[in-house]
């Protein structure tokens, strides 16, 4: 497999790259690279950062590669401990350069305002003060050099061994705010190339700073800024490599997705006929390979050695990964690798319907077979397990791969929602055909109430499942996105916490990008596999109405079933309560009647009791979080205890943790723990010590907590607190917060809290 090699070049020409066809160590021996080689972007990408730290560099004058760790200068780029003769002859210019490196604005102002030196004065290397201020991320000095009235810095002076501009230096080091200022407020030209033929976009991609890449793409490639100096997104370097080639080579999935989204061509070939897909095998990143295949990259394209992607994958020892990626993308080997549906008879929609309704057959079959009171318990149990095994095998091998080709596919399918709805369906049938004819008049009020609860939880279940949970709309106009970025940079908040690098839109407060739908959800609470949807600002109220009505309905159903079993005793021929054969050692008389004479109804009752347990956990957890004005996602982040130790990985507990999450028990345990910590807070405070229990609600202020009464009312009411507004649902992202209606699609600041909080 070919790989990038940095070769020594004693001339002023760009450091070259040679292509070798045989496989080998991906990283050249760092000791064989001299200082000149390290100045090239290729070398910086090709070796490990840990190796860079082992190289002793004494004097580096030249480009962005000169950024070394120096404990004496706190990480700033320094000219060197030894002053050259040229520097000694011009101490004022030396002082200017040193001040720009170390962020000493008063010295810079004094030297420039006194006209002792000019902002564009340089030594023989042509490196200006703006170069040093830019690479050291000294924005205040950069602004002064470009805006002062005495001698404004020219942002397009090319200096150093690589003939790079200050913009190049900033791009190569991923300094977003410096780049934004230079492009927005100066005449910095992003189309200029350095000695290696790299423009601003190439160097931004080399930095792997996704925030910088997004800004440069929107400002310089997507015609969002309206400037005349636009970069073609597929602009090539001297080796005909585009930015997408470099992103694929680096295994940078965020940069790669951004470039593809804004029009990068996955079919561009470099001088060696490598397309970006070929370079992606250097890192063997599965997400990168998958993204390129989904973007219609040609898997049969051959390089200059006549090798296609399959041969290159073998050379790079990632053939199995490559085959997995192809299958995940619906490409299978059938007289050659071709794209074809997983099933020729079932499409994705039909597969989801089958997944949803399969429990309608599976559940009653198992419940009916498990009639242990009539004997043959072990064969019946084995048959039930066999039915479950065959059902899951059928799903995992024939149905789920049609539309879900990821790990934990069951949780990402409508199967669990089908289990709930199947349980409700058969419970309702039993209630209608068994219980109502017997207890219609005797338990009239209970039956009517149960019917209302059933109607409510069925309606809210399907509405919660089918409604848009609150997807934050992404602007179709790139100039709007660019303006959002500029607004964030103006307040120093252009980062992944405030801008979604997947959806490419400003993130409202309390929102989160969902991997299930690949969309940004406003006031994201959690993804619920039991309703096969995210829970967000538009369906959270529906979800809680569903949970409360379901919990109430289960309690009524269990109660009326027990009454039915009691009434049922009189209808059983030959039933005698004193008969030892009619008694059960572990069950009451009523349950024993159901166990011995109505197996299906009894088993369904036990299944409903199990469902009630985790629904109660969910109900208590959600209620606590609503009262605290916090979402499940925010609560999970808050309860992650800070630790200075490394992460602990336990693969043996993954299955248990997954089950805990599916039934919401993990959140319930955290809630109970924090509740008791808060309850005994006074005693803990009185006996405070270094071993005080960690309570995140004490350590951090919850910005969305306005007191439990207001939090509760804000959740249920839309607008003023009156009964009419209790039943309104958000049309878009509107909802109450601190008693006022806010748009969660555009919520960037929390409403101010009152001096005296309502509790």
C-alpha cells in the first residue's frame, strides 16, 4: 500500500513525497527526520505527536511547524535562545517579535506608535510580527497590528521557509479566532498558496480542527460570505490532492463529512490515481470508509499500480473492516461486489412493520405455552425459550439488517415498542372478553376508569412515537449559518458546545444531536426504544402523559384481574378451597385460581406486574427531574462524578448496563442516591469532612431550575397557567421557561432568575 513519505530537499522547493507500492510501517523513524522535514505538513501528519516531543529542536525559523513546547515560554513559539547576529543588530525589531510571541501588547503598542519599527519590518526570513502574533493566538496583538494608525500590517506577506502568510500559520495550527479575524477584517487572501502549494483550506484540514474547517468552508467555499476571494472546495495541491484526500488520509470523520456535505468530489484522483477512498485505508477508520462509500465513492477505482480498494485494504491489513463497511452499506458479494437490497421481497418500511408486530405473535405464544400447572414444565419452558430464540434469530438475520446494520440493533428498532403495544393489545382483549362480562356492573367505576386510562395511554403512546420530537431546523442558506458562526465568534463561544458539527447549525441550549435520527433535538431528554423515538421539547409532555396513564392503567388492571380471579372461583366446576390440590404454597387463593385454571391470563398478569415495576422507576425518575428543571441527558452529565484517573472499561458489564438503561433503572438509582444525599444534607454539613459524599446538585447550579413549583407548571402549561393551556402542544419549539414562553429552537440564553426564587 502506498503511503506518504517525506523526503529531504535541500533546495527551497517544497518537500517532496514519494509513493511506495509495498506495505510497511506507517510512521517513518522519527530520528531520520531533520528539522527541515518537520516543517512540512506531510511530516507533521505522518509521525506521532509523542515522537515530536522527543525531538530536540534548538532553533526553528520558518512556519507553523515551528510551534514547539517550551516550558519557559508557556507553550509560545520562541525565536530561540540564541540570538543571531541579525537580531543583535536590530534589537527593536527583536523586541517586537518577542513581544508578539509572548503576548506583550504594551511593548508592541509602544514600538509601533513611536515608529521605532514598522509592523511589516522583517528579518531576512521575511517573517513579520503578524506571523508571530497569529501563530501564538494573540488576538489582541493581531488586531492592533492590523488596525493601528501608524503602520498597518500586511496580512499577505509570505515568509519563512515555506513562504507562508500569517493566515497559513493560523490555519495550520487550528486557530479559529485568528483566522476568522483575518478573513473578516483584513485583506488576507485565502487563495494564496505556500511553498508546498497548500491554501488556507488545505491547512485548515491538516489541523483537524473541525470548527476551523467549518468556518473556512462556509466563508471561502460555499459563497456564504459574498467575497470575491473564494476557494474551490476541490482545489488541488501540486500532487493533485484535494482537501478531501487529506481528510480521508487523516481519518478525520467530522472534516470529511463537512467537506462532502458542501460538495467535495469523492472521485477526484491525485498524481498516483488515488481517490480519497484509497487514502482512507491508511488509517482504516470504519466511519470514514463508510461515509465515503455512502457518498458513492467508486470501490473499483484503481491506482497507478492497478490496485482497487479490495487489494489496497489487504495491503493495509483492514480487509475485514472493509467487507463489514460494504455490507453495512448494502453492498454484497454476488458474482462480484454489487449494491443490492438485503431482501428482494421486503423493503425498509415493511421490515419495520414486521419488527413492530412480531411481538403480537411471539408474546401470546410464550404466555399460552407456559401453563406449568398442568405439568410438563421443563418441556414447555424449553419450547418457550425456543420460540424466543427463533424469533430473535429471524429478526437479527432477516429483518433488522434490512434497515439497521449497527450494534445493539434491537434497541434501535421498533421491536421494544412492539412488545409494549402487544402487551397492551392482549391485556385489553383479556379485559374485554374475560373481565368485562363478569365484572361490568359490580366494578362499574373501575372499568370505566380503566377504559379512560387505556384510551389515554394508547393515544399518547402513538402520538409520542410518531410526532416530531423537536428537530432543530438547519438553515438552507449557507449565509445564515455563517452569520451564526460570526455571532458565536463575537462572544467567544464558537465551539462544539454551542455549534453542532454534525448538523452544522448553532446549538440551542439544552439541545443534543441524536445518533438515532441523525438530527439535532431541542430540549433533548433521551431516546426511548419503548416508543421508538427521541423525547424532546414537542413530545415530552405527551410522553409523561403516556407514562402516568400507563402506570395508573396497570394498577387498575392488576386490581380488577385479582377481583376477577376471586369471582372466577365460583365458576370453576368442582372447585373447593379446602382441597389441597387447589392450593398453592407461594400464591394467594385468588392468584392460585388463575395459575391453575386460567394460565394465559395469569401469565399476562405476571408480565404486567413486571412492566409496572420499571414504569414506576421511570415515573419517579422523570417526576424528580421535572421538579428540578433538568432533563435526563443533563442529569446524566451532571451525575458523572469528576475523576482525575483514567477511564475504566468493563466489557463484562456492558450487557447489564444496557438492560439497566432499557428499563431506566440506571437513572432511578442515581435519582434515589441524590435524593437521599440531599435529604441528609444538613447532617452531612454538620459533619463535613474530606470524605463528604459527592452531590452534583450541590456542586453545580442548574441554570434551568427556577424552583419546583415553577418547573412543574412550566412543563405542563404552554403560556399562562390556565386549564386551557394545559392541553396545548408546541407547534414548533415553543415552551415555558421561568413562566414565559421561549423558543427552544433559538434559546441561547436562560431567562434571568428572580431574586427570591419560588419553591
